[in-house]
C-alpha cells in the first residue's frame, strides 16, 4: 500500500510539474515578442533593421529619421507594453478602470492636477519636426501593440491596451516633471513648521545652504552679476490652512503610492571635464540620474540611426528621443536643478474659477464624478466645502501651463552638432529645470540649466501666499541670464543637485533650502582633482564611490559620545566605528552601525517638529548642543547620542553585514503589494552606498531595514576621444516581462558597478538577433 501511495504521489507531483512547465511555456509563447526574422509593419516608410545585442539593446538602422523613431516605438511596445500603458493611465488618471477602488485616490489626485489636459495644450505648440517624429513614434507603438503578443499584466488583469496617441507621449513628460519637482511639498512642510515654531523651526529642520558649500558655477562664470538675490520669507499665512494641509497630504500619499514624491535620494550626479584633466586630451562626461527604482526600470537603452539621427543612450518608453546620451559629435548628461517653480496661492473668496466634470470609472464599482476647478493661478488643488466662497488653494507651475515645448528641446539636442546647436535647442525647454552638462569631439565642454524659473519680488516662495497683487510671478528669468558656462577656465563642471550659483547672482532661484547638501558635489570634485589626468576607469571609480561624507562630517561628534553612558554592546560598536574607513560596502559591519545611528539622530526632529532632519541639521544640532537634542524638553546631545547608539547597536546585532539589510528594492507599480504576484514582479539586490554618498543609496523609512528604493537609475560614462569606448547600464534589463532573459540581466552588474558597451560598432555587441521590419 505504501508503495502504491508513493507512486500516486509521484505521479501527482509529475503532473503538477508538467502543468507548471506547460503553463510557463504557454505564457512565453503568448507574451514574448518576435526578436528575429522579418516582420511586416503598417505605416513604415522603408525597411528597418533592429539588431539586438547580447543584452537585448536594440541598434536601429533606418533610411529616414521617421522610420528610426517608428522602430523605437515598436520595440518599446514589444519590450515595455505594460509600462507604456501604465504610465499613460497615470497621466490620464485612469488606474481605477483596471485596478479597481484601490487606485481611486490616485485617480482623484491625477485628475485634479490635470496632467492630461496640460499635455493636450502642449502638443500644438511643438515644432513641425517634433510633431512629425511623435506621429511616427505613435504609429510604431501601435504596430507593436498589433503584433498579437501581450504583456503578462494584461493577461492577469484581463484587458488589452488602447491605441497609442500623440498626446500620450507628451503626457508622460508631464509626469516626469512632477516626479522631479517637490517645491509644493516643501511649502506644506514649511507652513506646518512655521506654525509650530516660527522661523527657528525652518532653520533648525533644514538649514540654508552653507556659505562655504561648493557651487556648480564660480563667480567668474556667472552669466549676469549684480546685487545678490535675496528676499525675506513671508510671515505665516493668515487664516487656517489645516484643512488644505489635510487634503494635500492625501494627494501626497497618492503620489507616493505611484513612486512620484520628493525624496532626498532623488536628484542625480553629472560632471564633465575638459582635456586639461584627461589622459587623452579630450573631454570625459559622466551622468547618473537618481530616481525611484521600479520594475520594469524607467530607462530603455537604444541606438537610433536615420538620415539625420545617429544617437545612442537612454530612452524612456513613451518618449521618441534619446533623453540622456550622445550622438556622433556631442554628448550630454542631465540632473535635477531644482529651482522653486511651484507656488501655492490662497485664493480670495468668490475667486473666478471654471469647472469641468471628470468621470472616474472604477473596475467592479460605481463611476465617481469629480468637479475640477481651474483659476487664473492654476488648478485648484484643495477646496474646503462646496460653497461658492469656500476657501481654495491653487497651484502655479509652468508644467501645467499652455505652450510647453520641452519635447522640442529633447528632440533638438539629439540633432545638435556643437554648443550653439545644443544651446539653441535648450531655448525651447520649459520644465522641469535641469542641469545639463555638455561635451563635444572638438574638445569643448559646457553647462546650462534651462527652463522657466519665475521672477518674484519681495517674497521667496517658502510658504503658501495670498493670491493678491503683492504676490505674483513677474515673468521668467531671461534665457541668457540662466546659469550657464562654456569652456570654463578650470576645465570642469560638477553638479550634484547642489547650489548652482555663488553670491552675486541677481535672480532668486529658490529660498536656499531647496539645494541638496553639498556632500556629493564636494566628494566628486575632490576625487576628480586627485585622480587627474583622468581616464574612463577613473570616472567609473568616482561614479561608484561609497565613501560617506556625513560620516566625515559627524565623526568627531559621534566618537565623542560619553562612554560612561554606554552599555558594553554600544561601547564595542563605538570601537568598531572608530576603526572604520567610512566606506559603505556590502561586507561592512561599521556601515550598518553608522546608517542605523544616523537614522536615529535624524528622528530628533520628530519630537520637536514632527519631521525628520537633514544630515546637516543633525550636524548643526550636535555641534551647538541645540534644543533639538532635548526629548520632551529634557536632556541634551550626550543623552541623545547614547540612546541612538544603543538603538543602532541593537539593530546591527540582528543583521551585522550591510548587504544583508541594505538592498535595492525595485517594486512593480501595480502588483508590488499583491501577495501572490509580488515575488514574481518585484526584485531586490544587495548594493553598497548610503546617505549622501556619490553612489547614492539612502535607506528608506518604510520598513524595519536599511533597504532603499531610490538610487542611480541609469549610469553613463562617455569618452569624447573614443566615443565607442563609452559605457552605460540600467538597474534591471531591457524587458518588462519577467519571463524574458533580458528582464534582469543588468541588475547584478549595476549593483557591482559594472557597465555595458555604449557602442555603435557591431564588433562590440556580442551575440546578436536581427529583426527586419518591412512596410506592410
């Protein structure tokens, strides 16, 4: 009997295994695209070859630019169909249609802000060339959708994507602008702090940029000089904003669910050095944008060749251009500049508004009707009650204003052949304001921070203000007066979201609290000077550097903790830190201790102000034995240091090695929290780095670990002396399909600081697959 039972059990197990294998094979057959052979494509002008290299990166060769961009749309649809549709639904506020009531608050937020309406007004403002290329891209996406393959997400949710439209491409650029701009959130925090503790609260929680902090431009590089721009911060706004604060916190929570909220690790590094600092005598350029980690990854690596285009770099599914990369003559990198370009205005009673009704369809539920109001200041993002004179809060922001031509700029730089062409393309740039570094094969380097930055008089944008004659934007900083430089005398431009201009710049860019702490910029500058003359390997070492600037800054104060207050365990932790070299490596135990300790110290602000502190705020509090060290009004910094070190030592004892508890988490936008699907669609990997390291990997606060969810989402290193020796990489892989071999094949190398060839030479592509597209 036992033998019979074992035979039955073995048979059942075999059937189950066979069923799983058959199911997997069926899913692969239904979801993986055709990557080789010949494919007929409607709307294509001529034959195009798509050669995918050993990592699935497509090298597109066409006879016209329109056909090259068409093919980009097609391969985006092949590899990232779900990402395309999900991003589009975010912009439209139509997530609840497929995800149900769980996505209703996100849709309310997205419809209220009006990203889709803004995209519709932007499309007609674009140049004829841009509209032509966008139309070709749209046709390519729809040809990809029509190939009979579908992403696993569509099978699970039971729907097929609607045809792509030209507006859909513009709409995603609006969402990227939101993701990189958090001034409105800072205004909410500042108002809350202001009412809790006045100007002292603002200064203690987030000190102004240090007077000796490194700036992107030096005084001799300023495009215009004069009396230093400064403006007094407004007093706390009259009236009670608590109701608005509550509503906008709901919007913020919805944005966080979508991975689109201000976060200290978002930002980026880029830098460029001229031939005076390199072994080759020609420039080197580096870039690594820090964004939310997602599965699939945001970026899609590609090469495009047409009759005018010849570019390679990072594209974004939904956009018909190389966003970061190079062509045959020039290279560019992008980081967030972060001037204050958002403003919250308290509208007067009975302010004129227009109303439109939005209907949100909810899967498995009733339709929800939403009245959205628009004022002369922008959309009404918070309204207290339904009465005509109910208090309203409106948002001003260039991204939501008509006539956004930012896509003209991104398409334009793909064609640029020199600095003049590059700079002219930047004139069309609106938002989000970015720091572009530039280099060309003739040996020139440059920097520019384009975009619409409002001119304010008598106020600095720190807090929400009354919508009256005294608080209005008075146009934009003129293009020629935006921060920029060409062939600077020192032969180097370094940006890390630090302050872009020194004293003497006559325009107010932000209230001086919007810049990132200068740790990364300082470290990059030091390393570049130390390693010169530089080669590509040196640039890679700098880009992957994990030395902790905060540890260097705080070391003396932390090691000065009174040992008489410490347990044996905390004393041992202090001894380990005293011997530490400050490198946040995955095999380090001291790194674990320090990051837990820093997290505990940042929580000093929770007791006093209800929010965490910046690293510099912690440093200032420890050096001055300031009131933030008091807990409940009692105690001082010695006591806080002891308590937080005890906490850090206890946490580190549970998982001592940094890589065990510090991992890069890339979650799926729809299934990331679905218990049965999350293991299939989410991914993680141990990685070095931490708070304010060049290779940034700031621990998040969302669980009881030191894991992180924002980091270098893409890395590139470009050698203008030998462009095909250039390098790049993404966080996961080209495909969004977890069944594809290209879904995560870049992940381990990314975590280890390795790169892929950024080459237009077929000899560098390894084993390839060739897909020939022919007009239908």
